[in-house]
């Protein structure tokens, strides 16, 4: 088949089934955002200096593990529901001459596109909201607020790798 056939077909499948894919992508984005924010807060120097900060920084990785496991289960269930809703479409592809290998390649491209959209948008939203979460936590505890913007590259890579493995 021509190069680019599967990505085009996968994109059309995502676009035409947008009512089903949009909540799936949105869910993935929210999960990525939450994991990034927890990773960002876990490495925050402002939290390290506060009283009890070492305890808080010890608990945040545990929260990250819980969110990663919950994300794995939730996204797996959502993906299986999404595939179940598309049996007719896959049946039509089979009638038109696609075998299981071709449908598997198509699903790989769909999964790759959804993963890029969810991870990319989740990390962008997470970077935008991470400082807000840090400021809220410091304000809640009545500590001095530092308005220096930074990106947690460790949290960024960790989150991207976790969700790349999940997808």
C-alpha cells in the first residue's frame, strides 16, 4: 500500500468518530496534567524549604504512582470500550480486503496519534498550571510566594515516558 495510507485512514477514523475519541483524548490529557503537576511539586525548591516539606516531598511520588496505576486501568478500560464501539467499522474494513495485520497497523497509527495529542496537550496544560498549583499550596500554608517561573524537565520526561508506556 502507499506510504501514508494508514496514517490518513487512522486520522479519518479519529475525525469521524470524534464524539468517541474526544473524551478519550481529554481523559488522557487530564491524567498527564495531574501526573506532571505532582512531579513538578515533588521537585519544587519552595516546598523543600517549608516546614514538613521533606514529608510532603516523600508523599508526592507515592501519589504519582497511584495516578499512574489509575491512569493505566482507566485508559485501558476506555480504549477497550472505544474498540468495542467500532466493531462494525473494522468489519467493513475486513470485507473491503483488510486482514487482521492491516487493521492492527491502522489501530497502531490511531493509538500513536491519540497518544501524541493527549501527552502533548496534557504536558502543555500541566506546565501552565504547575506554577498555579505551587502558588496555591504556598498561599494555603501561609508561606512566602516566589513568582519565578520554571519548567520541571525531570517531571516532564518522567510523565512522557510513563504515558508513552501506557499508550
